C-alpha cells in the first residue's frame, strides 16, 4: 500500500514538473524557428554602416524596426533578404524600417560587396558579438527582432520566417499608436 502511494506521489510530481516546463517557458516552435515574446526597450547601439557612417538604433524611434542579425555565409539569411527588400519597398514610406546587422568575422570586406550585389535597400551595419549579446545573442542566425514605434522589443525569432508571416506581424505593429 505504501509502495502504491509512493508511486502515485511520484507520478503527481512528474506531471507537475512537466506542466511547469511546458507552460512557464517562452513560446517556441522549434530550434530553428524559435519565437520569444518580449516587452522591454531595445538597447541603444551605434554601429558603422557599409559606407562608414555611424547609425544609431534610436534614430529610428517612431518607426517599426525589423532588426536582423545575419551573415553572408548563412543560407537562410540569403533566402530571406529578398523578402526584406520587398517589404522595405512596400512599407518603408509608411514607417517600416529594416536594419541588417551583419556579423561576419571578415567584416566589411565581404559584407559590402554582398550587400551591393543583392542591392539591399536598407541600412547594412557591421555588427559584433557585443552588440549581438545586447539583444540576447543566440547560437544560430538569422535572428530577427521586431521593435515597435516606441522602441520596445515586441518579438524575437530565430530562423527564417515566411514573408507572409513577417508581413502580418509588421503590419500589426504599424497599426499600433
């Protein structure tokens, strides 16, 4: 009898532990498509762009910012950049601003020609591990961070997002006052 009671107590503790794990953690889809809801101000960063100009994130307050950490060697990054270019063309005049932060170790020598070849129409900044860490740094790229008009990080996701899904998230943020 005591043995059955011990097993029952153990089962209850295991179920409670699994429940806490499933419901208390950030929402995630899978390792390469992780979605984390956040609600804190984006850190202030200043980085050089591919033309040597210093760009501050706070310069874009009042716009919806899509901050994308990427690299020239990253396959998913290369696939999503044309979607970013298209969305910047469609909604840039309405207050949307994409910003790419390239984290290639080779730096501008590979980033600038790559950006020019793809005709990226939004600021391409030269990033580093320190800046990536300020935004939660991850073990994988691309990492895309959606920032509302007030400078609050609303969503961070790891991995490539379909253009339609990203567009839906961006449009919802653009409607906010």
